[in-house]
């Protein structure tokens, strides 16, 4: 099984940031995640 790059807490934090109104492209750029992975 492949180990995740991000911990569960980090993923939840990123999703909460998106709920506050930040765009997906900006979040991906900020956290180093590809658009496809998001």
C-alpha cells in the first residue's frame, strides 16, 4: 500500500480552506498539490 504524502489532518485543513472561499488553483499552488490530485 502506497504511503500518503499528506496526513489526514493536513488534508482536512486544505479542504476547510477551500470552504472559506479560496480557489482550488490557489490552494493547489500553495500546498504543492496537482490540480488532478485535488
